[in-house]
C-alpha cells in the first residue's frame, strides 16, 4: 500500500506489513481489534478511532503525520509478523530524502523497528522511536502502550 497522510510529514509511522484485514479493506489498521487509531489518538489528544478512514487520513495530514510500512511485498500466511518471508522493503531512504520536513520515524512493533532501523541506517538527523505494537496479538496492557505512544504527541503539529 502507498503512504497516506501528510505530504509534508514531520512524523512517519511505519508498520511492518499490512495484515489481511487491512489489505482487503485497502486501508491502514483496518482490523477492528488493532489499537493503532486509539493509541495515536491518545498521543495527539484527538479521537481518531471513531472517525471514518477519510477523516482519519485528513487528521493525519493536518498533524503532519504519514503512515507507511517497512515491507512493500512479502510472502505471509495470515497476518502475524513472524510469518513474513521473502520480504522486499519499501524505499524508506528515498522517502526520507524526498520529505525534507521529516523529523522522526516511529516503528509500530519490533519487526518494523528491526527492519526499519536497518533500512535507515546511516541516515542522520532523524529521531527513531520504537513503539510497542498496536496489534491485538501483542497483548500488553493498553495503558502501558499509551504511555509509550505518548511521545508522539510532541512530534505531531497541532
């Protein structure tokens, strides 16, 4: 899927690879139990989870936030990151080079962080942030995740 949100992003949030529900719906974080929209909404002080997808994307753009994934294509049975095989990365370095306003990249989960940090190694001037996964498979308490995601609030333009 293509990046969504702000064309002049200051913050890029990277997942690993969209899950089956997101691919079928052609929208990021479409699984009803995925906590992404609740976590990001808590971080930036806006209710995002109840909005329709077009309005969610508009709110991202207004806050200079973009979403994308580290992996562009892969073989995977199901939606779990541990099942990703033969991954082809997205052109993250090119994205960073062509988005001069970008100040930070946040990784949604361990797989995104591992692969994304590798893809962006050697690029200076970016704050890199590892976040606990918003996936329902990552079962840590929501309140703990909210604390970790709160760091994004200071990076999102009002």
